[in-house]
C-alpha cells in the first residue's frame, strides 16, 4: 500500500538496479577503508554498492558518470553541452593549472554533466555535479550548464533533476562566479513559472553559493544520508563561535529536522524514489 | 607588512597639522613663508587627490570597511524627506543587520532595504556588524512583495562582509533564505536599484544587489569572497591578501570593465568617508536618473530585461 | 458524573461476552437456549445500532477523541496506491503534528495534508498530540503553492484539539501562521476537499478545513472551542460540558443544518472506530464524487465560488 | 529629516490633536488608579490624555468612539452599517442577556464601529473594535462588518485601517463564529488583490481567532505599547506548561522583537504615524 519506506531499506536491494555502463565508472579514487567505520573496502564491493560502505552504509562520493549509471535507464542518457569548459577569464593565479589538473584527473571538461535521460521510463533533464572537479565549485560554465539544463527542461516540459555537490563559488572567477547565483536562481524562477517539476538531490558536501541558489530552490529537495549541507562550512563557524559543533550539525538528518529538506533517501532507493516523484507529477512513462 | 587599516587620511591630517604649526611658528617669528607654504599645501592636496584616484584594490577594501564609511542609514537620512522603518519577517524575528522601510524620495515613495553595520560598539552588537541572519533576508522578501503590491520601486544599499556564519543562522536556513531572496529580487515586478555603498561580501551582499541597475561607489568593493578568505583557502597564506584583492577584480572599475555593474559613482577626494554630502548628492542624481529610466517600463519588460541582464553573465549565448 | 471516555462499546463487548458465556454454559449443560439467546443477541444489536444513531453531542465528542479513532495516516493508507510524505517548512522545522505529502488516488496525484495525533505514547509525543506549531501551518502553505503550480487537488483531514498553546508557538507567530494559512487555503486555485475525520478544534482545525467541500464523518465534531473551555470560561463550571456540547452545535448534523458543512458521511454502527474499512470506503466515494464535480471548474470560478461559500456565512447579504 | 522617532515622544504633545466630539466619549469606565503604576487618575486627566496614564504612560482601553475622536479629523467620520446587531442564532444559554447588557453598558449595537473618515486629510475606511462589548469577541456581525468595511475600501480604493481589540471568537455563536476567521481572511485576500493598503492597529488585548485572521493579515501591523497580543491567552499557556511566563511575554514589544509587528506606536503619535503611512502609500490629501 505504502511506497514510502525510505531509510528502512537494506542496501543489498541494489542488485535490482539497471547497471548500464556503470562498470566503466571506476574513475573515482577509492579509499582503502571506510572513512566512517574504518572497515576495509574492496574496490569490487564499492562498485557493486555504488560506493556505499557495505558495513555501515556510509555514502562515499560518487563520480558524475557513476551517478548517471545509477539513475538513468540503460543507454538512455544523452549528454548536451558536453563540450563546454572554463577558461581563466580573470587571469587568476594558478587557475589554468588547476583547471587542467581537474580535467585530467576527473576526465571531465567541467564539474557538471548535463543531459536528457529516462528514469524508470520517465523522461527527465538530468544534471550531475562531480566533486572531484575543483570541489564542483560554480564558475561561469557550471552556472551556464545549469541554466541551459533548466531551459531545456522548460522547452521539453520534462522535469529537471539536479544531483548537487559543491564547495560553493569558484573564487578564481571572482564576481563572475558569484553572479552565477543570481543567474541560476533566475533560470529556476522561469522553470517554476512554466510549471515544470524540479527536484534537487543534495549529496556530500553541498555548501556555499550553490546551496544558496539553485540547489535550495527545488520543488522537492532530497538529500543523501549524512551529507554535509550548509551555507557556511563548519570550520568557519567553529572559528567564529569558538567552540566545537555537534556531530550531526549540518548533516542531512539535521536539515530534515529543521525543515530544510523533504526527504533523506538512501542511495539504494534513490532511483525508485525519484521515479515515484516523477509519477506523482504526471511524468510520462512510455 | 600588509596594512589592515586605511591610514592614509590619518597620516595626511597629521602632515597637514604640521604645516599649520609651521605657518603659526613663522607668523610668530615674523618670517614670511606664506608663498612656500602655499606651494607645499598645493602639492599636498595634489598628492592626496592623486592618492585617492590611485588607491590599490586592497586600500579600497580597507576604505570600504572603515568605520567612518557612510552606511544605508546615512544615505536614507540624506535622500528621504520622510522615512519609516518597518520591522520583522512575520516568522521568527527582526534582524537588525538589515534596515528596511519606506522612504519618500523626491515625492516618490520607495521601498528601501540595506545592510546596517552600526558605528558605536552597542550598535555594532545590536546590528551584528551588518551580517544578516535568515530573518533579515525574509524581511526583505516580505517588503519586496509589498513593493510589488503598491508598485513602489525598490532601492537597496549593499554593505556587508557577508551573511552571518553561526549555528542559528544555519539551523534556520541561511542558504535557503538567500536563494529565495535572489529569486524574489530577480522577479519582482518593480524597478530595483542597488547601490553598493561599502563592502559587498559574497552571497549575503548579492541577495540585496540583484537590481535592474547596480551602481557602485568608486571606493566600494564587491567580491565572491574576501581577499583574506581567498588567500587563506587558495594559497594557505594569509599574507597574500593584497595580491588577492588585485586578482579578484573586486573594485568598481574592474567590475564595470567586466560588465557586471552599470555605473560607478566617483567619490570626491577623501572618499565618501570624508565627504558624505557630495557623495550623497551624486547618489541622489544617479538614483533619479535610473528611476526616470526604469519607471517608464512595462513591468513585464522590466522583469524580462532584468532576467537577460543576469542570464548573460558568463554565458555562451548572447541574447 | 460526566463521562470522560466513550465507554459504551466497552460495556457492550462485556455484555456480549457474557451472552457467549451463557451460550457456552447452556451447551455444557445441554439446555437449549439458542432461540432465546438469538432474540437476546438481536435485541442487543438493535440497542447498539440505536445507540450509535442517537449518540449525544458529548458522546460524539468523546468518540471523536477516542484513541481508536482512525486518523489521516489511516485514510491515506486506505485511499492511496502510493504515498510520499514530504517534510519541512523551509523556515524553521518539520512539524510532525501535521502530515503532508503526495498521494496517488485513483490514478490522480493529490496533495494531502492532515493533523496527526499518533496512537502509541511515543508517537503521541513525537506528533505533539496532533497540536500543530506554526511550522506545521507553514508546511501546509508550502505544499499549497506546489499544488497550485502542478494543478493538483488538495485533500485535507481535520483532527486536532487545536493549535499548540506554548511559548515557542507564540514566539514564532502561531496566530500569523494560522491567518496566512486561512488566506492561502481560501485563494488556492485548485480544488480543496476537507474531511473532518475526528475532533475539529478551533482555529488550528479551521486552518486545514477551508475547502470547497467540507465533509464530516457523522461522529466527528467541529467547534469554536471545546465544551470544556466553553463551560469553564462562560459558566466557570466544568460540570456543564454536556450542556455546552449540546448548545455549541458541534455535531455534523447540527452543522449541516446551519449550512456550515456540505455533507455528512454516515459512519457504520460502531463508528469509524469499530469499522474503519467501511467508513474509509464511504470517504473514498465522497472524495471521488466531489473531485469529479470540482475538477471541471475553471480555477477562477472555483476560487470565486469558494469565496462566496465563506463570505456568506452569517452574512446579511445573500450573494 | 527623519519623520520616524516613534516611541520617543512625550505624551504632552497630545494637545496638538484635533478633539472633535471626543468630550462626549466619556463612556469608558474609568479606574480610580493606574493599573500599572497605581498613581491616582483623575477623569479629566484621562480624557485629556486619551486614557494614557500621565505618570507611567500606561495605555488604558479606549472606547470605539473615543478612538475615532483620536484618529479621525473633526466631523469627518461617517459611520456605515451602524444598524447591524447580533441575535442569538444558536439559542445559546444566557447569550441574549449578555448581548443586551453589552449594548446597554457600551451604548453600541455591536463590538465594532465602521465608517469612512479622514486622517490628517487622507481618506480611509476605519473600523474600531470596542473591548467593553463582550471583550469584542468576533461573532457573525463583527465578521460581517469587517468584511463590509474591506469591501467598501476596495470599492472606494481607500486604505483600510482596523483598530483591533478582541478576546477572540464569540463562543455563543459556535462554528458560525469560528467561520468568521475564514470569511474575514477571504475578504482581506481580496483587498490585497485589489492593491488597497491595509493597516491594523493592535490594542490591548488582541488574542485568539481575531489575531489569527484579519488582524495579522495587514500590510503594516502596528501595536500600542505593552498591548497583550497572542493566539492563546497567557493563563492557558501557564496551565499547559505549568510554570509562570516572563512579564514581557506576548507584549507588543516582545512581538516586535520576534518579527510579528512593524511598529509599536504611542497613542500620542498614532494619528500622525498613520497619516505618514497613508502618505507613503500615495494617499490623497485633498
Ligand atoms: Zn563503513
Ligand atoms: Zn500609570
């Protein structure tokens, strides 16, 4: 009767997921042990479990293409604007090198991948941020790709799903970066006007100007368990207030309690929960 | 050593005092130095003028943060024949880091919002050094709705080191409050003029700066993160603040060149800090000019143009 | 002594048990009383039926408050093939005294909100006995906006002794939250169907009850103040609760006669408390019927008719 | 330069007010001493000061007609719907007697007086509640007069000023009374749609269903100093939480601090502050 038993599911159900080209998605550097429970982690187990610790369910970071494999039905993801990459428009020291290294290490031109996809048969526009790329900070091109995705969603009348991770603004792009907050918020405002569904999925970590713009403006805001979500990072707050913060501060569960989230969803359940939300919003399942 | 205070004006005043002492001395001793002293004073004035024209980005950062920098209350007092401060977000509190209310400007009622830092120690504490909590942004949103209802233009003054980094602010949704303010600002169906009068720091500043026109005073700054933050995060080196102030392109001149702002108000010699009246007069003229421009526009056109203004920043498409 | 618990059902069950004991006894002793016992049982069933048909207003108050009274979660579970609970007001918290989310009803997505009292002690504490704080009402408003965006009808379940009387609730604007919810409900451009399923107590209940249709279960009540409050405030006499329950006209039948509600769902004998399935089936039919009616209307007409519905209550003008 | 020095004014400035037929407004029962500072009060002083204690500035209750004299320019108030009065529609015990006594003692047909007026030359629709009439509880006729006032304001495009005092709903009218919350909120919603200014002035006490409907829905919410304003009365809260409440709890100043009010205004300044608000909203001053 009830489709909603979020948070109660054991992870082994992941075997039901469609895998697609997930096996190729080995690009995430894998720690030797779980950062949470210190259990040793085998690469194969991690891939199997979409980078969730099989022992304590700690959700490790997922690369953009891994995430797409997790969410999109097999072979349905069509990237757009995949050729866009950033340049050092302010001639900011070291930015060229950092961009180059990020591209080399992640294999991505920028910190976000956008495209169209099907999720359990429902058409969506999907954007996925990848924190390996300069902590997925939002420069002009990240902002641009988000706006273009929102505009594609409006054009197609397909829901927009944004899987978010970010350290905030990209300081190396100065005010051009800050202004992406206004620009993406404006694009989302148009999406709301057009009556198009927008779901954001906040993953670890989602902070700063990204949280304080498009990521918080979704109709439904979902987060992964224990994800750090906050405007100001905990270290800066600790420096300001000069004492230590409680362990759960700015964690997904904390935000849920404080009214900032709709749902906290295990990675194993994410796809089916998104599909349910799409169905509830009249998504077409052809 | 990197300077942490803007001290030129102080030094200049000390010098000036010394020249006056010399003049006095010479008068007592009946030695006529008036010609030489006039030359000296002239030279000094030129040095001062040139200094203020050529402040480094970091000096502008310091000047914009100086205690004697005029703030929203000062401009409101100068610009408005009447003023009513309104309070509260109708949800949780009244954030005094943001001043908000109705001002009568040249016979025209305006909704005015702005950061407020305070001057005395008591005020600074009361206003939380101009660093807003979510309540402040929600008060702004409440007044934006009323501005729309009454078709009243909005004027904002930007001057904050940023939104407050604290537990309560996070608990009550600092990010969500800023995001929703950005969305409300960008879509409100009345003219919005933003004056960056002091320190424009990060998202907490931007939330009040999404105007149809962004006007910056020549010694104000606007940046994604303070030079201190940039240098400590990017280079783990607090000493690089001057570099970072330069590299971040945070001055009015840099931002105009980047087409991120619309106008610079050239402050008189000594800056707004030393010559508030003349600065305020220039602000007044600027607001009048932009209001004349914007008041004629149909609300839909106004909002559409504002959308494009922000949509095109760092965009691959040129609408 | 005034009863404080609805105990008829309990007494009836004890009686019934005694009859069964008697039957057992007679069988052991081989005395055939089957005919007499059948008559007895028949009579008892008729007494029970008649009792439930003729409950006094005060008895209905007690029944509506009983722990075994089905609540919003029960109806949602019965009515919806899928259900997603959504959380939070995006301002301060997630008030669990109000359940809110999306339900799939006969293939049609609905926004559903309702008071939630809880059954176990833990639940009751967690849900604050169904008494909302301002956050609960603000969660409802947030979902009303989305219902409008997605043109999704709204279904509400009303069952609360009232909004919570506490310091935090007052500090964070209980009154303002209720007032704004009333205004949001009355103007939302989608159909709203309100089911008073239990205890409709005061403003905290009304905030969720401003529907295009107000449907009451026959043993639910809806009142401006509880009979206890009426008797202690108006007569300084706690013993007058039964009078007050009568005088306040708080039963479904009274309220239909006063044209304040639109429909009564006649609960089966034993009430919704004893026969949830059959009650829920009637609720389902009623919702279907009203949705069919309301879904065809143009949004503007819908809102206009809703306005008139409330505007005419106790009015001198008959629009 | 600044017109806004609210709360700093000494009361003796009241001598500047236009008096109108205020002298007739002696109907308020006058206490022999100030309930706040216990200073003896002379009737003449009270009238002179619009029932503000000359010693401690405590604001005593003001009758509806006294309030109108305080606010409306001389001879400008035109009452409408002054003939409406309530009846015992539910045949509720003792209600007839209570209505009759309230009418006799207050000289009013119901707990609210509505009409048009000028305030420093600005046209307004003005409603004033009188707590001497059954604690100004909101029954059908009070709700009706509020709606009719709002509708007159829409029709004339004149601002609506509501001076509020109330113990809440009128229990003797049962659900008809409760429904006035929905009815008045609906009327105010129309006022907002029509772009008409609405200012509410909350006086001691403003509680329950009145605060939780039209009174809280104004564009600008003003209160008198120290007025008790809350949804649930302090006694009920004390019973629930089982300890005493702080002295300033639910006082106007407390609500201002908690973001629920725009302004707390001394009675001596009320007229000029309302006039200023009217001017700021383009009020016509002929
Ligand atoms: Zn682990
Ligand atoms: Zn006194």
